[in-house]
């Protein structure tokens, strides 16, 4: 199963994205901050990242090994 990381601080929007993509087809991990996303990123690999560019702790794209906030 493909894994998707959704980084979105608006919970309803993040859940809507997951619902729209189909919960039976993909495994989703939702994070509301870059810090949460970095922790998830360190634990597992993702096939796709959907990133909100206006997060409370910044809007810098994630890269392995780079820390934010």
C-alpha cells in the first residue's frame, strides 16, 4: 500500500484530502506542523507528501536531515 504524508494545520481540510484520495487505496499519516512531519518522516518512508505552505511553524519544504523551528 502506498503511504502519503499530509501536512496540513486545518484538520478538516487534511481529512478531506485523505477522504478524497480514497482511504482504502492509500495509507495516510496526518501532521499539523513541520515538527510533527519531521518526526513522522524519520520513522518511515512516504511515497507522496502533500504540504500546506502556510503552516504555523514555517513553510519550508521538508528534506531528510534538515530541522525546522
